């Protein structure tokens, strides 16, 4: 095996050494008609052919080559720089050559200067004109100039103003910015009529608004056809078709003014009297308030009228004058009517906002804070809805309907929108003072206006009200320095006010030897009542006839005070009377050791007399004792010691109840 | 109920209540005709058999 390998290597070396040693040479082909693979040579040379762009095979890419596209009838050449390119392409110029210091190109039989070489100095050729460039078919894809058979257009397609173009043809010049013009309108100058118009479609004259005048320079609003302004370049007017407005372009004479000489025409006219000028005579007659003269004295300006100088105003120097009357009498304000209806003269308005640099107003009423607290003034003249007008905020206002009032009436804002009343509003209606009636008259009423808006309690500077509810009171916060609303029961120490109401027949008192919460104590007090309980006399004859018995009593704590009077028409002969304590009186408490029947509990005062005016000369002993024989168990006894004639008995006694 | 009463005094009767006095005889055991009030002052007292009105006043006859 090893031997075969050596034999094979020897054979390969022999062939390789022969190939390297053999010199390069061409073998003459003396006969006609030789053919190699893809090349035929006879009377002509047949080069390699393809259908389409040729391709290379093998390692001949470093060499030049030719091939033919038989499908498209094109001859291709090949080199390593450009590879396959078509011989004679229309993209190429036919030839380029240098003459003197310039380079020229020739194509289709035309020689064109291209550029100067580095030596400079120029040659017989010149810089081509724009026309030459255009004629040669030059185009520019960026800032291009495009020519056509009927239109020459200059348009910018790059950055900046895009799609803006100037189009020129035989009948018109159009200027348009197509990128911002949504309806494709453009400015159009008709070279034939010198008319400048706006149109809605490029190069379309159907929307042109003709005016019938050949020499009118006309501006038309697009797309509307009802608005245009034209200038008659040969005539005296500038014309508008909206209302046929004519403005004279020709100059007038010195001193003339423009005057509306007809409903549709302005014309130059004299400004002096007569003719079509201003009637200054009648104007002067209408101005009857003109002053005769003005003068400045000291720091004030005076006007002379009807033989008298009257102070008008102070100049900028100021300083005052002894005769000065520089106080404004009426303050008015320009306002905007923010309601949907006309504000009538005399209606009351409040500030509601602003519109167009003017304060807005609406009709005021006193039903809530929002429509009353910003009451501003009284309407001076009718103000249409959405319009502006004037109101009086302070001072006299006249020609009001005040026939329902009396001179001197104080006027207040009413609950009806825009109205006033002479009745003082009562809370919860808001009291807004408006002014006073100076003259009560319908149509010629006179009112002095000075609105004064009232304040809510919570609007005061040192009051802070939040969430008002029943049974709240105002309390002062020393830390916040304001009055605040608080529940009465959270502010007051209810532990010291144990009850808001007292039990029947009681007062609150402290029945202890130290400070303490008061407790309910008995308190009773009764007026005069008829006495009808048991009476027992001791003697030989009872007082008799008509009787008039009464008593009254009271109780504070346990102490009972009883005052009792018995009167009879006729005297009796008695030494003592026992009077049962009236029904309803508290039961006396019995002192220690005095608990037996008939034991005297306590003494009082009293008497028995025979006349209403007589003074008793006998000492009466009055006491309270227990008498279990009576229904009420206790009686008051008046004892005189010896019997005498009496018909009036009186006793007052105090005792402690159980 | 039979009892001794002080004869009615009609002074100022019109429009007013007239006092009605009954002589206390609870402890008297003899006939009422023998009671000192009848014996000594028959011009002032009398024995009647009528109902004693409410709130009648009492006289403890004691001479």
C-alpha cells in the first residue's frame, strides 16, 4: 500500500512540473470558421449572448469582457469598477472633452459647457441660461422649476413653505399655498383685466366674481360671494358690493371733509356752512349749555356763563379754593346686563361677575345672601339683555315711579327681583338699605341712592360660624381670637345645672354646710282661700250671722306659715276658739316630749276683737296643738282667758312640717 | 239628728253663708231640755231634730 502511494505522488509531480515549464503561446488558426464554447469566429466575431444582464463565470472577473443581451438588444461591457454596464445608455452623455480651460459635454449632437477646469479663465462657452437648462430637459427634484405647455410653475417642495407655488400661464398668474389652503383657493391676477381675485379652485375661473367693470381691481372674500371690495383704477371710487359703499379716491380741496352724500356714497364736501356742509348754526342752537369762556385762577379752573364765573375743577397743582365745589354729587358705574331680559330704569341690581372688562349685574332681592349682600345700585336707563349701561351707586336718580311712596320714605331691598319697599325687612329676609324718597311721583320720582348692605353674624371679622344647628350659642376663643358657634350643652357645665326644669312646688337650694350642687327644696305659696273646716268656740254664745272665713299659707323647705281670719256678722260671747288646721296643710312635726294629744307644739300671734277697727286690749294666746278628735288632728287655738264679745278672730302661726 | 243649736242669726244673710252653731253635748247624759244652754238662755238656743249641716261650728257651753 505504501508503495502505491509513492508511485501516485511521483506521477502527479511529473504532470505538475510539465504544466509549469510549458511557455504561453497562441496557436494560429489558418482556416475560416473556428468555434469555441460560447465564442465563434469566422467572418464575424460572435461574442457571448444572454437574455438580460450578462453574468460572469469562472475566474475571468479581473478581465474586461463583452456580452450581448439578445432579448433587449443591448450591448454590455464589463470591468471590475463598474461591472456590467450598458454600452451607449441614454443616461450618459455621448462624449466629454476639454477646450481651453473649460469642460464641455456633447449629447445628441449638442455641445454644452459644463464647468471650468482648475486653470480657470473661461473659454468660448458661457454659463447656460435657465432657458438652455430647461430646453435641455433639466429638472430639479428639490427646488424645481417645472415647465409645461400652458403653465410655468415655480414651486417649493422642500422644507419651509411647502407646496407653495406661483403658476403662470398665458391668461393668469396664480399664487397659492396648497398646504394651508383647505379649499384650494388662491390669489389670482388676470393679466388681461388687471383684476386681482381670490378663487376657490386652482386654475378654475368658474368661481371668479366678476363685477362687469373691466378696470376694477377687486378683492373677493372666498368662499362667500357676497363680500368684495374693488378699486376702480380709472374711476373715482373704491367700491364694496356689500351695501354698495363708494369711497372717493380722487382728492378733494383743502378744508373739505368726507360726507355721506347719498345712502351709498361718500364724497368730499366743504365743512363750512351752506350747501352740503355741517349746519353749525343749528348745532350751536342745540348746544345751549356751552360756556362763554374758561379761565384759570390760582389752582382752579372757572367757566364764565351768563355773566358769572363758576368753579369747575382744580388743576393738577391742587390746593383748593374757598369757593370750590369739587364734591361729586352722583356716582355711576358702567355695567353689563347679565340677565336674559332688559333691565328697567329704577330696578335694583347686584354685582354678579364681569364680562368684557365690565362688571356684570343681575336683579337683586333680599331672600338670600347671594342676591342681596352685593347690592350695587339702581339702573339709570334701560339696559338690554347682554348690553352695557349705567347704574347709580350713590346720589340722586330721577324719573322713577315712586307714586306709591311718600317723600322721606326709607327704601329697602324687596323680596321681589329688582324691587324696593318702604317696609323694613324682617329676618330671615336680608335688610339692605337703598336710599330715601326725595320726591314721590310716578314717572318723575326722585330718589337718593346709597346702598348699605347688611352683614350676617358670620361675616363679622371676629366671628367664625361653621355648621349652624339648633341650640347653639356664640362663645369666645381666647386662643383663636374669634367668636365661634358651639352647642350650649358642650359649653355649659351641666353637672352644675342638674336640671333644666324644676319639680312641682320646689326651688333649688344648697341645704348643706359647704358648696354643693343645688337640690330641689319645697316651695309652696297659696293665695287667699275660703276656710271651711271645724271651728269650736268655748263660751256662752257663738259669733253668728253671715261669715267670711279665709286663710293663706306658704311653705319654704319644712317651714310652714299659716295666716287665718274668721269674721262673723254678730258677736258671740266666748273665751276661746279652736280652729282646725285647713285641709292640705302639711302635718306638723312634733317636738320631742310633746307628742301627747293637746300638747302645744308651738305658739303664734293673733287676736279676737268685736269690731274691724277696734284694737284688742286683751293679750291673746295663740298656739298650735294636736287634737286627735279632729279630722286633720291639729288645731290652732286663740285663747283670751275670760269670755267676752268677739266676732273677728285672727291668727298667724309658723311650724315645721314633717 | 236631734241636737241643740244656737238660734239662727240672719244678720247679713243675703248673699252670704250664715253661721250654724251646734252646742257640744257629747258628754251630756241628761235630757237636752235640761242642758244649761237651754235652761239659761232659751232665747239663744233651741232643740231641733234636723241634719247638722257640714262645717257647722261648735259651742262648748261654759258659763
